[in-house]
C-alpha cells in the first residue's frame, strides 16, 4: 500500500514503522530544507522563504524528526501536559507522526503549570504543553528558526543552535581584558521576560509567516494550575518547545537600539558592546555616564515589548568590582607584573561554588549505606559535569579547595560506615593509588575493581573557542566549520569515550549524524562479547542509544533468520 498526498499537500504514509526509519536520511532532509530557508532569507527572497517554510510544515521528515525530538530525545519527554498523554513506545510515536500527517483544524490546549525551585529560594513557573502541541511547535520551529538565524545578532548566544553559555563567557572575557577601554558594565536582567513579553509586539514582529496562527494560539492558550484555568494576556510559557525562539525574536534588535555597529569582517566598530544570553545581558561602555544612558535607552526599548529591567538584578559596575554572569565571576585584579597593572580572572562565582557544595552534601547523605561502586556511579558524573562547565575559566584554586572539602566528606562518610575500625584500616580499605596516571595515594576508591572518585584538579583548564561572528549551523557554506566544532565536544566525555569519539570524528557510525545531538550515548561492541568480542578500543564504537537498540534489533532478526 502506497502513501498519498492530502489536499493540503501533506505527504502521508499508511503506517509509520518507527524502528524501521532511516534517521540519517530524515535529518538530512530537514537540514537541507533549513539551509534553503536560511539561504533564501540571506538573499532577501521573501516569496521563496514562505514557499520553503510551507514545504517544511508539510514535510514528513519534519514530522518524524520533530516527534523524535519531543518524545524521545528531550529531557521533558516523560512530563505530560493537561491530557496526561505521553509517547513512550515506538508504536505511539509512529501513530503521532501519522496523525500529524492528516489535515485537521487544531485548537491549542492550555499548558499545565508546574513550579521548579530557583537558586534564590523562589519558584519558577513552567507551562508544559500537551504532547501534540509540543510536536507541532517543533515542526513550526524548524520552519521559522532558520529564517531568523539568518538575521539574529552575533552577540546573542542563548537557546540558539551551535551556541551556548561558554560562547557568551568567552565573548565577555575578550571584551573585559584590562587593555580594553570598555571598563563600565551594565549588568542587566529582564524581569519575568518569558511571562511578560507583549503578544501584540511579538506577533507583529513575526508577521504573517506560515504557522503564525498556530503561534498566536499557543500564546493565547492559557494554563491550568491546580485544576483552575487562567488566561494568558502576555508572555510565552517556559516549557514550550518554541518559547526560547519566540523570546529571542522579541529581544532581537537590541544592538541596533544601542547603535552598536560592526565592520564587514565582524569586528566591533562602536564605543559599546553587547553580550546577551536569552534575558540576561551585559553592555560594556567606556564611561559610567554612557552606561547610565544605555540603561535609559533599554528601559524605553524594552517597555515597547512589555518588558522591564529587574531593579534588584540590574547594576552598573566597574570591572574592578566584577560582574556575575552564567555562574562565572569576571573581575579585574591588581597585578604589578602586567603592562596595565591589572589582570582579568574568570572564576566560578561564590554562589555557584556554594550551590555545588550543597548539592554534593545532599548526595553524600543520600549514598549512606551504598556500595562503593554505586557511590562512584552516583557522584562521578556530577563532578565531571560541574568541572567541564567551569574549567574554561580560572578555576584551579577553586578545584583545589573543592578537592580538600571532598576529602573531608570522604573521611566523614567512612567514619560513619565503620565507626569502630581504626584509622589505618579505614585508610587501607578506601584510599590508595587507584589512578595509575597520578602519583596520588589519597584517591578514594574501590580496591576490588580499581574504580575511584574523580578529583576536580585532574581536569585541565581549557579555554573555550568562541563561535565565529554570526555563524549558524543552517549556513551550508560553514559545514566543515561546524563538523570541527561538534568533534571538539568530545572533551565533556570520559577519557575512554573521548578517545573513541575522536577516532570517529564526532560522528555516530550507525546513523552518520553528529554524536552530540543531546541524545544518550552507548558504547557498542562490533563483535559481541557473547561471540568472543573484547572490550578493547579496536572493538568499541560510540553510537546513540536509539541507534544501539536498532543495531541489536537487527542482530536479533539475523539470528532468527539464520536459526
């Protein structure tokens, strides 16, 4: 039975066999369409942009990729909306793809309001849309995002493909060097940005693009909180797939408002400089007076968008006082041996260190009575994740202090476990030279397996390589550039996985897509252990978790046929 094309041009298939989908092919089709939209936008061909966006919304590949992203890859895949529907099985995901392929008049459902704790003790409200709305949002995002990627400012780093926190921090590091003239900073935060964005201004900015009516519905859908319905007159719900893109669209143009200009090659040609990560931003100025003027300009500019600066989180400071941004503290310190008499240090902020200590303290309490292997399985990923985030800055001193603090926690844990054993017995059982690459006899570990707890100081400090100007993964001419950047993400893996990923050049050998698409990674034995395969590097490859399942599903079929 063949598929057919509906009256609205949507390509349908009789049944979607989720486990039989060639994801490399589907991702390639979506990527190709995104790149065409990006290129048409750059060329100023609005008619072609609209035509390609409509094609994206009708594309079966877009439906497949969007459902997979929402129901299989995203961290919120197990969080239901108001209808309590989840897509946990391949069959359910396949049915959703088929359903989205039929023309129907859709009315967006209210989001489900949930609350998560914030660092300051308050609660952040999230709006969780139903699964079908999330899938459609992902489809619309693929149509809308590449067009805006061709227009977005290079100083914007939050919630954009190919960009992240470390790019924003590295940009600030370059702007804040002591030999630069911009030493006054407006360190700003927008009060409740996601909750207060003007719907009218946002919809006017987006214009009558394909999918605009759906966007209007999601904005006006309201939310359910403890069984009570509330209307939404402003804002875009945090928790929606498309919400970060809408926030970036609403805040686009901040550089222009501040009259910040760049030369043709991208170099800054202005007395001001902006770095923005979603609703957090810094403006670098040459004087305190200009910083005050910038604050006034942005207050008016944000007001037109229904937004305002947060009084308690917005400050004008000199770099000798320092600024906190995305968990880092950046500050000028006196240094007699430098030309300027100052040096710039980018450290983990005191708040970030304290928050991490509280987290580790809770984990040490939770693992009481656990086996050593389970303790290491629990604690090591937390240490590795924290260090990988902060090792791009000046963090050696912080890492050493945390190692000393962790040693105290290890000793306390062992004393609780064995209160009547002498210290020498405790030392022989739990500490030793477990890391053979280090001359360190005080490594906490398991004598039976040799597994051990990581130390913060073992991770080398590595500066992040800043993303180029306005570079976007949707720009086909930069394909090689983005492949190199993706391969560099291997440094966040364990040493053994880093080696495998580097050999594979950051590519999954099953689907031929990048390993670093937020999906869980598995180590696969080319020759199965059951058939004599060994766990050496020559027999190991890194693949996505779903690709790993697919490989073994194929092997099971082969075994049945050969039997």
